[in-house]
């Protein structure tokens, strides 16, 4: 019997354990970055109707929620899945923003399956240059 490195066994073990399990709720991954004036949050939401996505900002916490509906042309009752990885159902993600922001001025864009939310930093959170007085 050949030895199999444990690193390659673990993903296979989990794939086998959850084969055919319908993951109804999921948490989308996010990238959070900043530039001089804004906090930018990006999340992949391919296949999700942007009209079914809700975005809220409260106390510097960004909340993204919504649902995706996967409608198959063939009745699923007669199918046996070997692998079912396309997610459908509701999703939710809350992200604490790293700076104080002006949430009422946030802008959201959806392009090529990526939701991008740009939130202006509050004036107090923007970097300042302080001049040194020489006496």
C-alpha cells in the first residue's frame, strides 16, 4: 500500500463527506483595501442578480446580504449528484471597516460578477500632514 501525504488526503476526505450536500447559506469572500480617500470592499457575486443584494453600513460595519436562485430546467428529484458545488440560497457577510467612514456617501458597482463598494473615509480618518514649528 502506497503512503499518501496527509495534505492531499484532507481535501478529498472533506469532499467525500460533503458530496451531495446542498450548501444553502454561504459567506462570500471579500477584499478590503484603502486609498487616500476611500475604503474599497470587493466581493465576487457571479450569477447573483444585483437587484437581490442589500448593502447596509452602520457604525463602520458593512453588511452585504441577498439570495441567489438556481433554477434548473430538469427536475432535481430524478437526479443523483456526484458533486454539487454551485451554490444557491441566501448569503450574508458583515465586515468591520478599518476606518471611520461616511456611509451615506457609499457607492456600489457591479461589473463582471464582482460587487465593488467604495466608501469615503470621514475627515477625521484621513491622513494629515503636520507642520513643525521651529522656535
